[in-house]
C-alpha cells in the first residue's frame, strides 16, 4: 500500500468521525448554509408577460424575432441578477456588536466573579474565556455591516459578469 | 399601445421616436434606492445621460437606465470603502483603549466619523483625543493600521467597483451597437428610396423614348 493511499484512507476514516459543527458559532454558521439568492436556478422568462412585452418593444427596432427573444431574456436575466445584488446588499447578516468589540482578557475578572458562586476552578474561567474568544473570532472574521454586505455582494460578481455578457452579446449579434 | 415592461414601466410603442424617452420615465422613476438616497438626484443623473442621445430608442433608454444604476453602485461602493476604513479605525481605537465593552465602540465610531468630517463637537473631539492618547497612536498611524486591517474587505469593494466599470463598458458597447444599427437601417432605407425613384424615372424616360 502506497503512502498516499494510506494517507487517503486515514483521512476518510477521520472524516467519518466528524458529526458536523459542535460549537454554537459553528452551528450558527451552518444554519445559514441553505440561504440562497436563487441565481443558480434556470428561470422561465419566455412565459412571463414582461418577456412578451419586451419582445414586442424590441421588434420595433428592427431586430429579428430570434434576436428579440434573446435580448429580452438577457435583459430580464440581468435585472434578476441586479435585484438579487440589491437585496443582498441591503440585508446583510446582523452584527453582534457586543461579542465583536468585547475585550475578553479584561473581562476575565468578571467571568471569575460570575463563576465564583459555584466554586469554580481556574480551568472553568479559562474555558469560558476561550469560548468567548472563539465566538469573537468568528464575529470579527465577518466584520461589521459594511464588510458583511461587501463580502456578500462580492459573491454575486460572477453572476453579474455572466448576465451583462449575455445581454451585450445578444444585442451586438442581433 | 401601452406595455408594462418589467419594474412597472409603461411604454407607448406607437409614439414618435422623439418622445420615447418621456414615457419611459416612470420605469426609471422606480429605481431601488437606499433610504438615505435622493430619487431626484437619481433622475437628474439619468436625464443628463439621456440628453446625450439624439433619439434614444426604448431599448437604448432601458440600457441607459442600467448604466445609471451602475454609476450609483459605484458611488455606494466608494462610500463603503471610506466606511470600512472608519469602522476599522473605531475598532482599533476601541480595542487598544479602555473602551472594552460593545457600547463604547458605537459611540467612538460616531465621534470618529464627525471628527474626520470636521464636524465633531467638543466632547466628541475630546473623546477621540483621549482614545488616541490611550492607544498611544496618532491619527495617521491609526489610519494606516486600520487600512492594513481592512485591506481584505477594501479589496473586495475595489473588485465590486471594477465590476461596475466593466458592466458600464458592456452597456456602452451595446448602446453604440443599437445606435449603429438604427443608422444603418435609415441609410439603407434612404438608398432604397433613391434607387426606387431612379428606377421609376428611368421607366418614365423609357416609355417616352418608345416610338409611337
């Protein structure tokens, strides 16, 4: 058995032990996995009222029937992308400012005070501080509202590029 | 005949070419704006773009409105770049200084915003001065460190702006193509009309030359 094969098997065995996110932050992050912008689905423009109206409008400009359909679909598709772009930009994931801005080191005495009634060990305080630090790292990685909306809209760049390329090609070839 | 063309536009197809930009205005007057943005400003930008075309066809007007939207996105993203920097500066100040609880950061953020705009009140300027001395930083140091901190996100916003520029270029080429097409059609129509008139004159002359 080669070294690579053995390594692969080990990796696969280890991966089987994984049972998904365990921390609260991990669970919170994975709960957002199903959030979609819907731009990967194939829309049915041809049966919409807007499509037919646009086709009639474009036909007035001397384009062939095929080109009219292509341009209308391109324009509607581009609008769909830009609407999703706007929605993504205006509704970023909310920021937990308290978690993001807190100074974990400075709050250790407070943790100690909070845990003292239960006769806690220093280990408990350390664990609590580590937990808050990891939550904070998660929160800071996402940044404030502006970084969040920037990184969210950044994911839609390729849809915008494809949308405008399709529209522009349809018009120039029409 | 009135058509409802996406986003609630009503276009009168039967109107003469000169007036086509006017009925398209409702289409353009329902843009998706942010709460603090002025619709009048959006419309005036659009009008100035439209005024650069002689007889814009409905398709050209639709493309120009997309182009105007791209310009607005560039403006929004440019503001975001500055906001990213301010946010990073406030975060750094809050982290370095003694304002360790969440409530300190938003207050500091507002004070910093006013301070950088030159509209800070005395207590806000004092807060920033105190926070800077607490963090042992000058304003330019803070700005440089914040830039480094927010570099990843600033790069993302730069990408977004670049994408809008590319989109504008595509839209311009498409508008040029429509304009060229309409000119070509007009020219061909004129040439055809000229040929037809020549042909008819020839026909009349031939009829005249025929011996009776």
